[in-house]
C-alpha cells in the first residue's frame, strides 16, 4: 500500500515536472506584464522542488540511517585494519632498506680495499658474488606477496627560492579581504578591482 502511494506521488511530481518544462519552452519575458509573472513562476518551481525533496527524503532518510549505523559499527575497525597494514608495510620496508644499506656499505668497503691495493680485484669479485641479495620481493606459500618499489619524489626544501610562476593565488582569501577593504574604505590589494555584477533573487 505504501509503495503504491509512493508511486502515485512520483507520478504526480513527474506530471508537474512535465508542465514546468512546457512552461519554460513557452514562457518568455517580453514586457512588464510577463516580467511581473516571473516571481510567481519561480515560486511554483521552488514549491515543486520542495515537494520533490520531501518525497526523496522518504527514500533517502531511512537509507542514511542504515548507512550511518553501519559506518559507526564498522568504520573504526576498517580504520584499524588500514593502520595495521600501514604499520606492517613500514616495518617490512625498514627491514628491507636496512638490508640494502648494509649490502651497499659492504660493497663500498670492498671497493675501498681494492683502491688501496689491500685486496685483489678477482678476490673482490668473488666476495661480491657471494654476498646475498637484499630482498625487495617476498612471496609466501599462501600466495601473499610484498614488493618494495622505489620512486623519485620532489620535496620543496626552500619555499622562498621557488620562482613566482609556481605559486598559486589564494583566490578565496583575496576576494574576502578585497571586499573587506572596499567596505572599510581601505587601500585595495594591488592587482584587484571591485566590480558590481547583477543577479536575480526571489523576494
């Protein structure tokens, strides 16, 4: 019964929406009389929009309640799982990096001895070949895998040295402060002007 009532309400709204489309196709503001009708037509459009929103809430509100309850129950656990994954990856990465650093350090020691003449090149090659490779990939019998990848990342260490062409203007702040200066009769921000623009509002 409730579903039939809902379908009837939707049918009425769709009919009204069709009439609104027809009105938009036919109605033009060409004189003072038609101008005076605009406010009434906007009011009817707003009433239709409000009616649609009310009907929509009958569907969305119960769904939102279910979603909110699900988020409250499960999101904290999901967050903990994601955090656990991050921690485990960090620990694995730290170990792999330490292994790689140790290998590089040992390679440097061997190279230094060859340069000093305290180790023959052929002996150095044997030692280097005998060194275990630092693990960058791990696979388990259960089919799980983990691989350490590397990528080059740019960091801004000296922001004051970055050329002006790479800086972005904070337009929201500029507009807010420019209007405040205009309101208080203060000197305007260089490069900014205040301009009046027209817009229509229902009253």
